[in-house]
C-alpha cells in the first residue's frame, strides 16, 4: 500500500527516527552557519528526505526549525549559537 506521494507509509518508529535525523541536520546547519538557516540548506534537506517522508518533509523540517527556535530546552543552544527567531534567510 502506498500513500499519495507514491511512497510506502512509514511506521511510527521510523518517523520518530526520521524526525531525530532532521533535527540533527538542522542543528548542524545552525552551528555551521553561526545561527542562520539558509533557504538553500533547507531545500537540500527537503530533497534528501523527500523519498522517505513524501510531502510531509516540509512540515517535519519546519517543526525542527521551530523546535530550536522556541523550545525552552533549547534556550542555551539559542544563546550559544546566536540563533534568533528571525526565520529562514533567503540569500
């Protein structure tokens, strides 16, 4: 059975693992770019994970960015890497 994107539906455990991988990718981008998330970086993540998650990858990446932007557990991370709540930069 396939979903609308033409992919096999993922189990909850697989989706949880995928969410963790995406968060790690976003975290690496924030660290590498000194607190700035570029549109080109986000598109690269979309392209890499779309075969696994389908169109839901857009929501998953945006949720990962929001996690680092707003989560109380990530307050020290935001301060350390100067990650502000300005959003994605289109440079």
